[in-house]
């Protein structure tokens, strides 16, 4: 069952990307200070995870992990945890 049918949940701590069998590419979005690093988890938890998709076959209407990441990064930029160049890098990232 796909995540879009189940909804999503926030998984940050102990996530091991090397165990994920899906195709991915890592992209550097920038860096954060020690103060910013301490805020990442709290800020992430303040953005609700996408719920169950009403129409999982229509990828343009789905609130998914990619749309969550954009909202999260927008919050980090707004709060000066990351620079605007991080959002620009995400926008320019290859779509896989």
C-alpha cells in the first residue's frame, strides 16, 4: 500500500537512507548554524504531515512529501535558519 493511501508521518530521527530501496538523489541545500540545527526538529514538527490522498492517481493534486518539504524549507528560510538559496536549490533539483 502506498504512503499516499495511508497518509504520511514525520520520520526524522534514525532514518537510514541507505536502507531505502526507492530511487533518490541527495542534493545540498546549504548549511545551518548550531542554533539553526537545534531548531530543525521543532520546525519540522510544526508543519503537518500530508494526510491521506483523496486522489492518489492525480499527482498534481496530491499533498505529498515533496510539497511538505517545500513548506518546511519555506519556514526555515522565513525564520532565517536557511538562506533563500536553499529554496532555489530545491526548485532547481531534478524531478525523479
